[in-house]
C-alpha cells in the first residue's frame, strides 16, 4: 500500500519529522529518514556554512530521501537556496513567507517543494505557486503559528476541501491514533514536531528535552500575538510577556522584552527560565526521551493497530 | 453494534446535540432525539418556568431519551434541579461548576449524569463525583471554553488516558469524518453544537443562523479571557472587546463593555453587530440551514462511509 505522499517523497511511512529550529540537524533528520520516514533539517537556526555542513553530514549518514525546511523570511535566504541547489537537496519545505518567489526556481532544479500553511488563503497561494504538497498546521502546534488559531481538527477538512494537493497534517499529533485521526480527516501524511524535539537525536539541549517530558496539560500557550504568534512553554520569560500583554504592551515594548537569540538561549543552551521554549500542546503526552527510530516505529505500529480497531467501533 | 454511550442513553446513534443557550429548546431537542441521537434542552438561558414548559413540550413531542444541560453556576439552580427531578428528566449534562455538589442528588433519583470538562483535573473530579460519562470539549468549541486552550485532538487522548468513563468528544465536529476522527482518538460519542445551532429547529434568531452559514475561517476567536473565556464571532462588539483587551483593559472595564443580556441580544434577538454571538470554529464549514434530522442522518452516513474508507488508507 502507498499514497501520494509516500510516492512523492519515495518514503516507506507517511511520517515526517518537522523542521525545527535548534532541534533538527542532520543527526535527527538522518535517523528519521533511515527509519522509513522523512527527516528534515531545519535551516531556520543555521548560518549558511552550518546548513552546508548539515547537508553534507546528512548525505554521509543516510542515503534515503530527506528535506530542508526553509523559513522564507530568513535574512540570508539566497545563500541557503544556493546551497540547497548545489547540494541537490531532493525536497524543500518552505514556511513563513510567500511561496511564489522561490517555488519555481527550486522546481526547475528538480527539487520537490512543500509549503507550510495555517489557512485556506495561503493553501491556495501555495497551490498557485506550484508546490507539490501542503503542510496544514493547526493551533496546537509548537512554535510559530497562524493568526486564525484554527485547530488541526477544523483545518484539515477545510484545506482538503480547498485544494487538490496532498496534505500533510501538523499540530497535536503524538500517537498512531492521532495520525489515523488526521488521515481520516483527509491528510495523506503527518508532520510530527514535539516528539522528535524530545528525541535522543534532537540537537535541543538535554534540559529542554527533559522539560518537554515533564510538561503537563495547559503548560504551553500561544503568545506574542502582537508580533508573530508563537506557542511557548509557560516559563518565567513567558510570564513576563503575558503580564506585559495583559497590561496592553505595544509591539515595541514586546520586542524589547523578547530581545534577540532567546530561542537559542532556551532550546539550544538549556536556559529554561529566560529562554524561549517552543513546543506543541501534545508535549503533555510526552514522558520519555526516545531514539527517533523508535518513535517512527511506535507511531506506525499504533497507526496500523488503530486502523484495525476502527472495525470494532459502532 | 453498540457502545457504552448508546447503551447508557439508550440511543441509536452516538450523536449528541449540545445544550446551547438561546438555541436548544424542546423543538431542537425533540427533533434530534426523534432522529436517533440525543437531544438536549439548554437550561442556561431559561427561567425556571420556561424550563418546565420546555420539558413538558419535549415529552409531548418525543418519547425518546433526552437530556437537560445545566450550567452549575446558574443562579436559580435549586429550582432547575427541582423541576428536573419532578419531571423525571432521564439525563442531565452539567457544566460550568463543581460536579460534586449535585451529581449524587441527581443519581439518587435515577437520573444519569454527564459532566462537561476541558481538562484532566476536572475529568478526575467528575469521575470522583460519580458521573456516568464525560464530555471533553476542545478549544475550537463555541461559547465558554477552558483556560488551558487544549484542542480536541490533544484533549481526547489525555482524558482517555486519565479516566475509565466513556468520553463524548466536543469541539470542531461538523462531519462524519471528524466524528470518526474523535472515535479513533478514544471517544464513544460526539457532541455537536454549531451545526445544530444553525438547524431549522434551533431557537436562535434566523439572522444568527444565516450569519453562521456565512462565517469564514478565522471569523471566530476566543475572547474575554480575563473574565470567562468564550469563543465569539468577530463582530463589532467583539472588536470593541478586542481593542480594550489589547490596551490592557481590566476585568471591571471588560465587564462594563460586556454589560448584561448580550448573548440574548445577539443569538435570540438577531442583533448581529452588538450582540454576543457564540459559535465554534467549525462554523466555517457550515453553509446551509438544515432540519436537525437531516444533520443527524448525514453525519451518521458520512461516519459509516469514513469507516469503510479507512480500509483504503495506507
């Protein structure tokens, strides 16, 4: 059995590891790709020379398909694009920006292009730009997020109705059951972030990984909505932002509180109180740091089991 | 085929119409119950004599099981409880309050009790209070909502892990596919609000029903978080609240903007600009005002079809 996403990426399981700043370098991406899913190198937190290094190491560590995630608002985007083309990266996931600028250039090089969206308007724009597939990411996802706050359960059917392209569901997926739920809604694959952020091969700081395994329900929240909405762990930094927002802080005041390099401080350097810790709501269900290969295998086996159990439902 | 919820309520389909202020009187509840689902009279917007009248009319219009939804913070709660017991209402859904106070009293009268929750903490409290089932309602739901903002996709697995009781999923459900998605996650029934709020038998004002059919993605938002979070249509009233919140309005200032009886003004009297219009995110997928019986039948048939289609998934 196969489907459009497995055929497009030439992967065994329709399980995609999200490209995540400070978490997904070549170690994680190659582990996922070698396990039959699609691993993604997250370029958003990499200088151009670092991205090149990760791609080169990826090629040594795995001969399976992989992708690079590229936030289109990245300041040095031309350099990243150049590296991606020169290194013949097979698949690019673009996000946070306009897909019309780069899609044709990448596709002309034989690169498959996927764009991440959180609403129908951008799904249609991505389709017009000529992408091969769409990631539809719901409100429960970690990190940057759509202003409409549409949840995965509401978003997937809407995107499915609006576009013909294959859809990859993202946000809130942490088990084979939630994978099946998204496939039932019309997705043809799932993109999983939080579970892989806490995996052994994630480049996140061990303190951040441990924090993920300890988080409880309601301990993340969409924040900084006057800047760019982002789902964060409710730590001391979050609380300061929250208090400022409650008191009507302006975008400038929020920008000052945010400062610079705070996500690196939190996720890569392990400063749990003052760092920006981006993670999804489903972190409340994560209790263990596991190898990426085990995550892929468990999700897939749970998915197959959940499919069988459907027959027993009323 | 059956399951615990169908057996508990003695209903044919595990489809429950949410008790909704200003929308769900006896006409809607009896239409849903007569169609094989469970109809609920929403007591939250009824004076005690009005509730009595609705229960009496329900009994004439249908001999099938039905329920009354009772917000436990209702000021005249003792009178409502008295009516419910005297009228031998078979099932009560309680919400917005502590289930420990009334559950035993209702159960001693042979009444089945279900409590609505939005987090694990209250699911466990409801279980301790002795309820028969739990409604787990996600962030995407219309009306009042949990402070944790946990979406249905994340909430159902968490509640399923925490309690043994049968779970009714609510929030974001508007099709047989989303019903199946929730059943896959561990629910044994779904509670549907928005679709029934826009049904022919809903007591909502026709202008509000039409408004629901016109809403697009992102046109509802969780609001008034400093008071009690509530998902509202983004109309002129919402915008005024939003602006005040952005500027750091206090709870007192927000209470003044809110005033009194604004939900009646919007949903029952059809004042679309200045009224409080409570509806779920899934309203973006509702394009037609239908009879409640058609809604039940379509959801059920889609659900059965979606079950079959699971076999064709990878």
